[in-house]
């Protein structure tokens, strides 16, 4: 028996590579994330089906802004924390700093229309933007 503690894609990859061997998921996949430190994962992508990372300097507001704002920040933003999730940084502060560091602050002048969620995978469709 094989048990995978990778995401669901990892489980399926193992199942394809080990014909005749049962492979069981060791966890319930809920997002695509990055391992920040031992046992600490942070959600970075919800699979919206139309990646906009280039517009935001590589920081995803769809996933990391609590209000999923495409035209942020909201009125409660501070340089320290998100007003909704005080244990997290404001995604729009991160976007601003990142665009500033790569000389692309002009991207913030663009107004983004509401997201077309028909392109999202079912898992990614968790809220309107
Ligand atoms: S949620 Fe969409 S915009 Fe954000 S990283 Fe994933 S694919 Fe890109
Ligand atoms: S404080 Fe920042 S991350 Fe939090 S909801 Fe407002 S714009 Fe989004």
C-alpha cells in the first residue's frame, strides 16, 4: 500500500506510476500552496482559470486578499495586517511593494472588470470578485 501526503495531483501521479498498487491520499487537498517552514503551508492559488499574476507582480489577490479584491486595497488596509485576517499581511500592500520593486507601479492605474468565474475549476469557484 502507498499513502501520499502530497496534493491530490501527487496521489494520482503515484497511481499512474505504480500500476497494480493501491495509492491512498493522506490528506484532503484544499488549495495549492507553498511550504513556508516545517508543517506550515500558505495558500497561494485557488485555480481561478485565468491567471492574473502578471498584473499584480506575482502576488495573487484572488487567493490572498480576504475580500478577493481585484482593484484594491480596501479601506481597512494597513501596512501591517489585513483588516479581516489580522494574522496575515494585506495582499494589496504586498502587491504595491512588489510592483514598486520591479518598476511596474503603473499597473495599478488599470481598472480590472469583475472576474469571469465560468473559467474556474469547481474548487476555485469559492467567491465572486
Ligand atoms: S487564483 Fe487565479 S490569478 Fe491567482 S494565482 Fe491562481 S490562477 Fe493565478
Ligand atoms: S486589508 Fe488588504 S488583504 Fe485584507 S481585505 Fe482589505 S485589501 Fe484585502
